[in-house]
C-alpha cells in the first residue's frame, strides 16, 4: 500500500482553488485568462514532483505574482517518467483539466468576477470552487 506524506509550509485557509474543465490547451487557457482579466500569467518551469517510486511527475505551470497576490494555473494531467505515461496531480478529480490557485493576502481578488469573465467567453465547459479539506488526495496539491 502506497503512503504519502504531506509537509505544509504555509496555511491553506487563505488560498482559493478553482477547478476548470476546458478543451483548451494550457497556453491557450493562460492567454484567454490574460485577455479577459487583468492578470498576466506567464509560463514558468514545469512543476516537478518526485514520488516514492522514483518517477517524476511534471506538469505545465503558469504564474502571476505581485507583492500581495499569487495566481497559478496548473494542468491536472501530467507526464510521468521516461515512458511519458499520463498521470493526474489529483487522481480523484480526473474530470478537472486545470487548477487555478489564488493566494491573496489583501482579499481583493474577486473570484465571482473572475469566473464570470471566463464563463462569458464560452470556451470553458465547467468552473467550480474546490474545498481543499474535502479531498483525501489533497497531498497531491503541492503547488500551494
């Protein structure tokens, strides 16, 4: 039986996590977010997580960061190991294509306005707010 260990370096209570389902590729979704909101997501080095069986999971990662706010767009589906098999960051949420994480210290980020702007484009199939405490495999949410 596999065991995972989660080491949290910061509080998760001040983070907002959205799940996005869309047929868009990661760079097109980031472009759409940049075009429809005031955010300017930029591609950063792919996030990589080494597991206990010594396989690396890498996934596409976009970031917008200011002094008081950090926004991340991370693809749920990643590539594992040399065989390039598909794996999920959160296996219980396979229907979610992307995670959008917001850590806003000033509490000025309007989640409803953000969701409304994305839904108005008609390119997003589904967007929902996720409660981190509900998921057993939240240990996979290493990007907070």
